[in-house]
C-alpha cells in the first residue's frame, strides 16, 4: 500500500501518526480535509432540494455539495470522499433509496469511519452517516425532509441548533432556511478552527434540461466572514430574479409589470447602476421619458459608458422612442 506523509499544520497535529499506516490511504490530495457543518434539505411545497455548507477550508463548495435536479443532493465531508457525490446521485437514479445508496458507498470504503455523509432524494427521504473517527465534536440529526451534520465543531450544540433553526423557519424559501441553519451553527461556535468558505446549491425537484439544473449556485471560496458574504450574494440573486422577471415582462409587452419588477430590484440595491439603468429604459419604453431621463442622468454621472449603451439599444429593438425622446434620454 502506498503511504502518504502529510503534516496537517492547519489542525495542529499529525493524524497520520495517530492512525497508523493502515489508514494512510485517506490522506490524499484528492480527498480534501473538509471538516465542516452542512445541511441537506427539501421543500415539500416546491420540490426544491438544497445543500448548504460552511468550513474553515478553502473552496469548500468544490468538495462537499453535490446535487442533481429531480434526483437528490449529497453532502460529503470530514475526510471527504468526493466520489460519494456523483456515485451517490447515480445510485439514486438507479432507484436506490438514500439508505441503500449510503450502505453501498460505505461498504466499499475502508476509511468509512472517518467519513461524514448525508444523502437526500427527491421524495425527502434522507440517510446520514457520522463515522466513529470523525473529530470531536461530531454528529448529525435527521428530521423530516432534512439532515444536519457537523464534525470538528467547537461544541456539541452546533447541529442541534441547525436543526432547530431549520424547523422554525418553515414557510420561508428553502435557500433562506438553509442559510438560517448555517448561521445558527456559527452562533454556537461552528468549526473549532473558525471560518473560511461557504456554498449554497439549490436544484429543482423535477428533472430539467442540463442548463436549467441549478436554481441557485453560490460559492464563497475565501472570506473572513463567508456566511455574511453568502447572505449578500443570495440577496443579489433575489434582486436579479426581479430583474429577469422585468426583462420577461418587457418581452411580453407588459410594461407595468416590468416597472414593478425593476422597482423591486432597485429597492433592494439602490446603488446598483445596472438595476437603475434598466428601470429607466423600461420607463422610456412605456412613454415616461422625463422620469427615465432623470434616472439616466444620475447613471451617466457615475459612468458615461451607459450613455453610449443607450445609443445602441434602438438598433436591436430594446428601446423604442422618437428622435426627440432619444435626445432627451441621451442629454
């Protein structure tokens, strides 16, 4: 058996020596040390499934969360076996239950007692494993349509707090509920080493085209406050949902609806030039030239390139105004 020698400076100890050569195969570059807390969950009303995670490890979103629309989600962590993600999803697609899939994965893994993994399917069924050799404090709680799991935590109150926060937030959108669970973990001390990265993935409950497979896919790879940044990104995502709805309304000729959607987005981020600009263009297309010109004037002062963009919109049909109105918009 090939032996690997790695000094775990970030942990302040040498687990290789403690575990002996029989377990040396778990210390591989392709198996990141994603000691962390996470949640897998399903919204029974929308069918959406989600994985949320935070860790004191760089780019945890590339290792722990795995998801496929209409199939399920997987969180694989501790001494992470990343193959559990795609293999677990493949087993679900074959018709295996999360419990059956988990047994198959663990049976083939000599380092199973160092793994922590949760699998949830599109029906809300869930199975979770916390190995006996996961670093204290470690554990999980499985509830209705969700599971929370954590290892190398400061206290044993982390995952119970996550479960409580998720259950109390019923009725809110799934992504926001997952974020509330992660924030609850942090309030109880979270990862004993601190914090560095976070991720949030949400997929539809029904199978979709590959390019529509992820409703939300947000990652914070390196930050002193990853959950705060993740929360900010989720807010930006919600604002751009309104922007997209406004664009769709424009395509359908529903100018009033477009104005309402653009207005909601702008209210969330009043200093965002993109949102102010398209709100103004929507106003111009609905005949409210004076209102549009006032907003555009503010935008142009901060970045004159937007004026040039305005001049290009008529040629592609995104701005339908008279020459006189156009002059006012460009002034």
